[in-house]
């Protein structure tokens, strides 16, 4: 198979600098066609900058990228015609109705007039605005606005849909609806979804492949399952009465691979943690440390992130 | 073809916004009427104004039409800044249409809104006792098109340089009010001190107001064909410049 056809997005050392600050640093990304691809990282990691360059909103300082086979700088117009974008911040006109937003979008993207009405009806069906479709968007709830924005990004049948933090600021119920919706979309349409997120569960649940980004650099990319498997580690979270002492002592144990302190709790990375809970408690007692609670967890993406960067993803600004 | 449709789409949005903000239409008619009825009558009775039939009130009528167009066109152009703050400009700028088409669509849309307001004032000519014939009506409407589009271009040009509405007062003090006051909307521009005279002739709106005045009242100081030429050139240059700026500053606007 032809390589350029396997990957709908490819970046080549793409870099964005603002003065001395490097927001995105030589990123190489390969996004397989028809996948849901996640760019995962804390706030300020460079996710939005990266996605903006792929959407032609920002010009790279150096390096480049192709989207659907088109160069994001030289063929910006062709790239724009191939993609749909849902921005992190709202991009609606509050005095237009939902339907009018879709109509406007369809004509800006030159959707053929004979299929236009059908497409708009399909999208309205999909995003389930009901009667609200003909009301001004200023009367919409946060979830409806987001659904409208996602739907709008689909009217022209893009090859790639970019979602920048699609569920940011939404309540859990709405968030799950959006997740369901994205999964359904990817299954039913010939479309690749590239999303950024700082919600671990979101990436875990939705994405076929995830790139972990921190301080402008891709640290690791693979499927969520492989990332977790590769970690070969369970996490034991312990609460003790003398955390400093315990941390110091526990580091000397050879079955403890890594130790992280997080406020009053201590996280230990171990292999096959289920066998290690009793010896750990005994070990603490021998050293005069009282274990208040102990918990075993199999790895999640948050742990993957911690193991590669040494910091937590949420709040790790 | 796609470009024409893009221009039409942007024009259409501008029209929908114009029609839906009813309070804005109301103010845009009431404000000029206040000027005509109160200011016109007030100052008109205090001074002897012999050179125009119908007196001072009739004299400022074309000027107030010019003022209405000026305020509407420039502020609608500047409203692109609000579109930008609400993120809606991004949605338009990432669409696969050229930047000049976006600017043309905006300028024509804003121009249409300003012309509609001018036409409403033409219909209200009886308030100041000016006689309106179909010919004058049509000639004025046609003339208002390049004036409106040119001023919309000024607004768009300002918007491409400004990133927040905090600059709004600056625009008011340094662009809109000087353009209005220097245009000869409120006083005859002949016989002014030299420095003022020069400023008056640098103001593009002077030519618009003078041309309207000649068509409506039959008096003016600049030959009509010169005024019309200046207005057309002004409109073309302003739209061209804002199209250029939107193309050049595309990245900063998104």
C-alpha cells in the first residue's frame, strides 16, 4: 500500500515559535486514515497551536505538514476544503438560527445546491436540535451549541474533522453524549477525527491512537492499550502518617520501580501489584510507619503520562 | 462561481443582522431626526441663513444623510472586531474562499444597510420641507452606494488593525467625528480659514455631502462630476486596501 495514503495527516518537524518561546517543537505526527486520533496533554502543552497549524490558522515557523495530501502552507485552500473544524472557543453568531449556521456553512464551502438541503437535514437529524434548529443560537444550552458546531463541521463532508477540546466545560452527561456521537460518526462516515483533549478518560475511551504531548514535544504515541501495556506497571496508592520517611525507605525496595509524591498520597509503580500489597504494609510497619489506606490500580493513561513526564496532566500547567 | 456565492453568503448574513437588530434601525432613524428637528430648528432660528430655500434645516438635510451613512458604515465595519472576539470570524476565515471575497461581501452588506437608512431619510424629506422628486430620489440612492461602500471599507480597514473594542473611543474621536464635522454637513465650506479649508477638502465625506446637496437642493461648491469621481475612487481604494490588509494579516485575524 502507498504510504501517503495510509496517513491522512503527516507532519514533518513542524515547529511554532513565539519569540524565544517554542510552543510546538519539531513534532512528527502520522495520523492513520479513518482513525480517531487524540493529542493528549496538559493545558499549555501546545495542543491548540499544533492543531491550528494543521488547520491553516497558524503558519509553522519551520517544518511542514500535509493534510489529505495537501501542504498546509502552499495549498491552504485545498486543506481548508478538506477539513471541518470545531474550535475550542465558541464560534457562533447568536442572532442566527442553528439551521442558518448550517446553510451559511454549506454555501461558504460550496456544497452543491442539489444536495445541500439533504445534507443540512441529515446533520440536523444527527445533532438532534429538534425545534430549536429554527431559534437563535443565543437561546441554546452549552451542549446544543457544541453539537451545532460539530454538526456544522460535517456539512461539507470533510475528510478530517478537527476537534479542539470538544467537551471542555460541558457537564458529564453532555460529555458522554458527545463521546457517543463522535464514535458513531467515525463508524458511519468516511472520516478521520483528530482531537485534542486533556481528559484522560476521553482519550482512553475514544481514540484508536494517542500522541502524548508535553511542552511542545510529542513524548510517545501509540494506541491507548499498548501505552498502558508497555508501562508494565500497576500503581499502588498509599496514604501513610509519615510520608517523607516512607518515601525515603520505599525507594530502596527493588520491586518498586518508581515513586511519585502527590500531596499526602504516595504513588508506587510496581509490576503485578496484587501480590505486593501485604509485603508493603508489613514493610511500613517494620519501619514504624502507619498505613492509613492502600489501593491498587491497573494503569490508565494518566499513569502513562506521569511515567513519561513526572507530572500529573490535570493542573500541571 | 464559488466566490460569488461566498460574497452573497456574507452579504446575506450582514442583512439578517441588520434586520434583526430592530433597535439599531430605530436609533439610526431617530438620531438624524433629532438633529434635523431640534438642532436644525434651533440653530436655524438663531442665525440668518439666506443662501438656501428652506433655510438652515434644509441645508443640513443632505449633511445629516451623510452623517447617518458615515456612522452606520464605519461602526458596522468595525464590528468585525466583535466577530473576532466571539470567534465567528474564524469560522469565516477558515472557509475555502478568498480573503477579498470576504471583504467584498462585508462591504456590500454594510453598504446595503447604510443605503437603506439613507433611503428612509429620503422618504422623510417632508419633515424638513424639502421637495423630493422621483429623479432626485433615484439619483441620491445611486450616489449613496459608493459613499456607503467606501465608508464600510474605512471601517473594515480600521478593524484589521484593531484587536479590541477598547479602541472604540479612539475611532470615534479620531476618525468618525472629524469626518463628520469637516464634511460641511453643518456649515458651508466656502469662506473658511485656510487650515480648516484644507482639512475639509481632505475629508472624503465632503464630496459625498456636497454631491447630495447639489442633487437635493441645487447648491454646492464642488463640481458634481468631480465629487462623483472622488467618491468612486475613494470607495475603490478603501475596499482594495481592506482586501489587501485582510489577505496580508490573515493569520493575525484568526
